C-alpha cells in the first residue's frame, strides 16, 4: 500500500507540472505553427471516459518535457529516501 501511495503522489505531481507548463506556454509562441493537436486522455478510474485536450505542438512538447522532468525528480527523490533509510 505504501508503494501505491508513492505512485499516486507521482501521478499528481506530474499532472501539476503539466498544468504549470500549459499555463506558462499560453502567452504566445512567436510565429510558429498555431494549429491545435487534440488528444483523448483517459480519465483516472474509468475504462471508458476520456477528456479531449487540445494544444499546439509547442505546448504538447512543453507538457511532455515538464512531465519528464517531474517524473525524473520524483524517482530521484524516492530512490534517495529509500537508500538513506
């Protein structure tokens, strides 16, 4: 159960990082491709429900980078805590 709590914390952290990246990137892209790319994201706890999210390619790239950084940071924190115990 303790491991599942850590995984849940990781998911929440990554989602928060993605939200921050989207908020920061909505200011303007400076003349790039402004077409929206829409993706269906499954809702947590449901096999059927999904929400549609639409962002530009640059925004999707920033979201992916932010999620990667957040996940790496969380993994590093968890492994550091476990090795120090």
